[in-house]
C-alpha cells in the first residue's frame, strides 16, 4: 500500500485531462463537484487555480492545504495556508475552523477534525496515515483514534484503482479508529494488536511495519534502509586495489620488456661497431705487413716486422666477419634505417 500515493500522483496526471478547464470568471456548477472514481481526487468544473463559487462562477482559490499545491507555475502567487485551528477544504474556497467530533468531514481529511485533549498520546508519530493528531475522519464523520484492545471500533474501506503498466487492479485502504499499535478488524469490528514482522497478515494495516507482503507475511517497513554487508565493502575495496595494482604491474612488465629490447639492440650495435674496429685494425696491419714484405725493403726490418706482424695477426687472421648488408646485421641499425630517421632516435 506504500505505492498508493505514487499511484495517485501518476493517475492524477491522466485525470487532469478530464478535470475542469473553466478559468477565472467563467461559469461552473458546484453540483459537478465530486471525487473522481478510483482515485478520489476532488473534481470541479474550474481549473486547478479556481474553485466554483455559490453563484456558479469560477473564483481564485482562497486557501491551500499543500505547501506546494498542484497547478501553479513557479512564480505565480499562491493562496495562503490556513492558520492553526483551521483547515482548507477540498474545494479550497476559504479556511474553516476545525470540526468537532461527530461533524461531517471529507474523505481522508483527518486534518479537518479537532484533535482530542490527549492528542500527543494518540497521534500517529510514524505518519503512516492512521490519524492526524489523534483525530480521524471515518465514513465522513470526525472521531478520535482512542479505542483500546478488544473494544468495538469503526472501519472504513476505500477501494482505489491502481495501475501496473497495462493492467489495473483494486487496492483497498482500510482505516479505523483504534489507538496506534492496534487495528480495527474488518470482520469482528474490534481493535486488535498489530502483528510483528514475520507474522501472517491480510492487509497492511495489520502489520506494525505497515507492510503486508504478497505472501501474506508482515515484512520490514518499506522505508527500512538497505543494509549492505561488510563483505561488499571489502570486496569493492579489494577490487579497486586489485585493479590499480594489476594495471601498474602490467605497465611495469610491458615497459621492462621494451627496455630489454632496446638494450639488446644497443648491445648488438656496440658489438658490431667493435667488430668493425677490429676489422679495420686488422686490415691496416695486413696492409702494412704486405707493404713491408715487398722485395726491395730492408731485409732486416722486413723480417723483424713481418715476424711481429704475423705474430700479431695470428689471432685475428680469420676473415672479416660476414657483412650481409652495408648496414650490418644490427637490429638497431635495421630498425633505424627502416624508420628513416637515425638522429632523431638515439
Ligand atoms: C456555461 O454556460 C453555457 C451557456 O450559458 C452553458 O451552455 C454551459 O453548460 C455552462 N457550463 C457550465 C459548466 O455550467
Ligand atoms: C473516544 O473518542 C470518542 C470520539 O471518537 C469520544 O466520544 C470518547 O469520549 C473518547 N473516549 C475517551 C475515553 O476519550
């Protein structure tokens, strides 16, 4: 039954189309005033800012019952709220003094009735709509919600039309004049104690949580906050930390691999350059040796040099290392040549 106000709000939007459209000064008939079927929304020929006066003319409303009344734009002046001890009727023509016990009142307008002397004791402080300051309007009669356990009580059942998507169904709101903590049983018409969560029920009014679930058991109050277990917080925290450290580790591994590749290329380049240098030295040595060993040179020096040269070239007498391309086999060189920008890279 908690969604009832929401249902009413939603349906009032549809009904607005059917509601009165006569503006200020236009004619109307107060005989048309009524509560709409299914929603029990007040209807008159006049639009939402006017009421139908006794001379059959729409007049601006003289009071409002809601802090933020429906049908007014943000800047338009609002009719006044009624002072304490008075109420604004559904017609909203003018404020009226509160009604004494036994007086006629309008549907669901407990606020029109005079509160009992012990209002603080009887009031529905949880605001579940059981009464207003201990006063209750049942079957259009003002009374007080003061009946105790086992005593005869009055009950008022109102059938609302509720909507779910495409289908509609009846939702019965049952109210009584029992004290808070009790409900008026519709069959026996006596006050009974409300049931705790987990007990079986036939209607919201029977449950102290005001929530009779569809399986016929009193459930937690519909405004009970959702408690999330500690493990959810732990799981979320672990997930965040895990995601962060996983990303960092992944980046670290990727960069390390890149670094290793770069280092490998540099080492290759260095080895290549070193081999070139060795080759050049060797070539120079070979050239000198061959020049010195030509006939006509001093034989002493020649012998001495050639001996030294051959001794020196023994360990490097192997042919020049294979050089497939003019750029050598270095991965770094290939990489740079491919890239076409040598200086910009290193
Ligand atoms: C307003 O007056 C016109 C003409 O006098 C009448 O036809 C119409 O039904 C009236 N409307 C209402 C809502 O009384
Ligand atoms: C209970 O409320 C009724 C009106 O609904 C009143 O007439 C009666 O005196 C109240 N009883 C007590 C004990 O206050």
